C-alpha cells in the first residue's frame, strides 16, 4: 500500500531534550516536506527536500533540522525543543512536480513541557 | 504580505444540498491551486488541482472554479452527504516545485 508513515504518532517531552520524528514513504517520491499545524495558523511548511541531499527552508524553519540521506526517509530533528514547538506535525511527499498528488502522513502530535 | 483566506466559521448545510466553500488570496500569483480534505486527527487528503489557465475542474460530485482576476477559488460539493463533513483546505502553489501555502481551512458539517 502506498503510504507516508511517521513515528512516533504522539510524543510528550521536556524542554531541551533532543528528539527526532521519522518520516518514510514507499512511493519513490522525489519531493518531501514537513509541516506544522496550529489552530488559527493552518499548515505551515518547515523544510522541504527536492531530492536526496537537497533540502531547503520553508516558512518556519527556526529550531528544526532535516536530512535526506535516502530517497525514502526525511527525518525532522529538534535539537533543543521548546514549548512553542508544541504542535501537530505532518510529513508529505509527492513524485516530483507541482501537479503531482501530494500525500500526507498521519501526523505526529508533539507536546514540549 | 501573502494572505490566503478561508471562512473560519463552520458551514452547516442540509444533506442533499450543494456546499460552496471560498478561498480568497492577496499578494499572490499562484500557478496552481489545490483543495484538500482533512478529518480530525488525520493528515490532509488531496482532492483536486486546478491550473491558473483553467476556469473550472470537476471530479465526481466536486467542482472547483478558479478566477485569477477576482483572486478567488470556489469549491462545490453537490448532493452533499454527512460523510462529506470535514475541514477543507485550499493551498496555493506558485510553480517551481518547492512551495505550497495553505489556508486555515473551513469546517463543513452536513446534517441529515
């Protein structure tokens, strides 16, 4: 089954404790991205990757890192999480160009205390 | 600055009626406009994409219009059903393959 998977689905952590949210897709998609969703602000892009070893900042990259060492995986790293990073996070992927369908993962609900 | 506006108030309609949702934008020249459906606690699901040179796109009970002069897209669901109840998001893409900006979504409730 074609899908985007994220882990963990739920995470409660404390300020400053490094964490990684994994994202994997099995559709051989070139393009992957991370979003956060907050009430009243909608989905905002954090980082995106056009292909392996190619990443760039989205609208809200501060406090986040990403890597794209393999085509299927695009982990989101929070080196020193803070309470304002409490949010619902979505990974997404699409084959290549803008007209290709974008698929979203199920989401990761992160709470930073 | 770029702004995408969707009606933040929930839209309540009766089963069988046509639901019409609005997406307005300013300071933006999208090459593509997309509509997504999002159910509570789940990721958005792609529904339709319309290009800037297309006026209208249809898919089963869904219809999207795109007016670049008015800077507006309308999303219609005909013969609505309770199963259509969800939040609907519009998203604008300037082209070039790297950027998609989402509106905050409109919640639709279809009542029996």
